[in-house]
C-alpha cells in the first residue's frame, strides 16, 4: 500500500522530503485533479489531504470516506495548523466503531 499527499506547496514539500509522492494544489480544481489521479492508481491505499484543500472539495472527500472503498482518505492539518471543527478525526473514528464520542 502506497501513500499519496495532496497539499499546499509548503506542506507538500515537507512530505516530499520524507519520500511521500503526491501533488501540490492551491485551488479546489487542482486538488480535485490530484485526487482523481491518486484514485486511478491501484497501489495507492492512503490519500492524505490537507484540511483546507479538503474543504474546497468537501463533497468528493466525504463521498470517498463514507462509501468505504479500498482507498482511505485522511484529512491532516497544513503547516498553519488545524481548522477549528466541531467533530475531530477521533470523533469520526469512534462513531465508525460504534463507540461513544
């Protein structure tokens, strides 16, 4: 299983230096294109996308996360920090497992 990162240029660079392939995006259209490219690669099992970019393509990201395909999509903070949210990733994992949040 391979990883793929979709991030702003600075966050992308941090992952690229660690050897994680992916794409730089600054607009929702660019993020959507990289997401489609990643989904076309059967060896990619985990797509990391920054929260700010995911917000721009929320419909596509949520569809992938809740449909339960073979590729896991995880939102991560960019270098400026996490977005304020009512529900955290841990809350979502607990809900998927049927545990109280």
